[in-house]
C-alpha cells in the first residue's frame, strides 16, 4: 500500500497536481526541509509549501528510487519508506536531491524529508522558498523584509 502511495505521489508531483496530493498525507504530516531546523507540520502547511516548491523548481524530474524501511523522527519506529531521487534547477543552479517518504499503517505519508546538494543550491532554494511562503501568506514577513524583485 505504501509503495502505491509513493507512485501516486510521484505522478502527482510530476504533473504538478496539488489536489491529487491531498489524500496522500496524514493530517499531522511532518515535512523536514534542508532550509529549516524544525519541521513544517500539518497537511495545509505542507500542501502550501509544496505549491511554493513546485513553482520554484525549474525542470523538476525524478530520476530513480529505492524502497525499504527506516526509523522515523517522530516515534523512532521503523516505517515503510521510499526514497525518490530528483534533479531540478533553481535560480540557474542545478540541484540533486532526494525525497524520503515514510508511511503510516494505512499507507499515508506521515514524514517527508528533503535533502539537496550542493550548498549553493540549498541557499538559493531557501531564499526562493522563503519568498514564496511570505508571498502566499504562509509565514509572516520579518520587519523590514522586502522580497527581491518586488
């Protein structure tokens, strides 16, 4: 069941179909990002973040995958997991990354971890995603914040 969810997730991301992602996540999903120490939490926030990411990435494509089990951050239990490898661009920089999906007993995604390289791409991605989150009203703008190009 979890691997069917992973295939549906991959198809939805590749099609940039946010509506198809909604029922794949648990209500209390945790999204671990390379640009934020604490996770983004809850289905509405994660869907909003994915909307920003899908707008930010250029030429996003999955290039492979692995499945197995891994310890979750939430409870330390082993959970069915799938790793999807991707390539994309952001701000003219090429990114290599992975999406690690971890599933609950019903096959829904309960933890989602993204890791990307190189460091310069992580920085460009962080700046672009933060600007998108502020623009979409998902996070408050800090005092004196002015998005580049706005």
